[in-house]
C-alpha cells in the first residue's frame, strides 16, 4: 500500500487527510519551495523524473519552484495556427467525456456535476451536450499553459477549495475537481464557440498563476503556470461546436488517457453557429 492508498482508503489516513489538504499547509510548503533553501531538491527531481534539462531555460533557477515552473526553449512547443483547430493548452494526459444532463465523468467510478464544478447553474446548462476535456499534468510535465484560441475573455473566476491530489486513486474516492481550488475564464472564439478554460490545483499546489484578467486572449500565448505538484486543466466546449479527434475519444471510452503536448491539434471546429455573447462577461 502506497501513501495515497493509505490516505484515501484507511480510517487513520482519512483522519490525516483534512490537515494535509488544507490551504495553510500548501502555503507553508509554497514558501519553502520559493526559497533558495529548496534548491537542493532540483537535481534529484531531474533524475527521478527523467527530465531533459537541455530542453529548458535554466539560467535563473534559484529555488525549486523556479525550476518547476521553468520555461521551455523556444520552438519546442509549436502551436498549430489554424483557428478551426482545437489545440491542447498544455502537456499532459487527456481524457474526454460528453456532457450529459449536467454530469461529467472525468474518471471511471467517479462523477461530478458541472454545476458544482462551475458554481453556476446557468453556465452548466449552457454546456450540456458539449465536451469536457480533462488534461492531467504529472510532476514531470511542463507546467506552463497557453490560451486555446484567440478571442474576448471574461474575468478570471476563482473558486477556493481544499487541495487534493489529482492522482487516479484520489479521483476514485472523492469528488476531487469539486473540492480543489480552481480558476476559470470564458473565451469567445470565432470558430470554436465560447470555451471554458479552467485550472485546478492539486495537493501542495496552492498557487495557480494566471497572467491576465478580463481582456483579449491570443491563441498559443502563455496564459499562466502552476507551481509544485501535479495539476489539471479542464476545457468545456459548447454543443455542436467542436469535433474531438476520434482516436482520443476511443481511448477515453476505454478508460485510457492520451498523451498530448501544448499546441498540438486535438480536434476541429464544426459548422459555425451564432455565438452566445451573454455568458462571456
């Protein structure tokens, strides 16, 4: 039994879970990982996770969090420019589900209502019949993410919560996405409809760093980054707007995640319908 199994599947573990997932602990860990005292953790982290250090900019690494949120070298994450193509906003493991009757199934044996995820009945109803795309980032993934397309964007809507790991063992035990701290914005695009782009923090990830508020999103430009830990990005697409790559849908239907990289094509626009401007404020 590993530590996560102990925490989520035993009585003593569940007693420890509340203090371990409290934001206060996450903030304390964050302060340490921001400090130069944490720099000694970088080299073993690189070795353990087989990270190709030559792929990243490392000239100004002073702490572990500096390294964790490092930038990739220019040209290594090309962004498909076609506005009719839906791109991955990040590196990660992708699963996709159809949104039906206000219910999303992000993993087997676990279900989450869209209303509780978004804290909005109106917005949840608007996305019924569309797709929910869940990108799970592991610690070895690149933890910066981009806008999926250009368009007017709403303010960032932050929902505080208890931080839980996004590992599958936790997903099978608790409604993780509805308890974790999360932040989302709506992007009104020309070809792909209005997309919800949400970032979800995980255990020991207290900070989701988004660069901009309400304004204009630019396809492929950096939206923000996560600090230490596994993390998740969720996209919601409107019904009838986007067709997801059939290979990805097939993998998801059998419970398999699809590895993707930031900027690569994962779907395409269907025939355009009028955009609902009321929800993108």
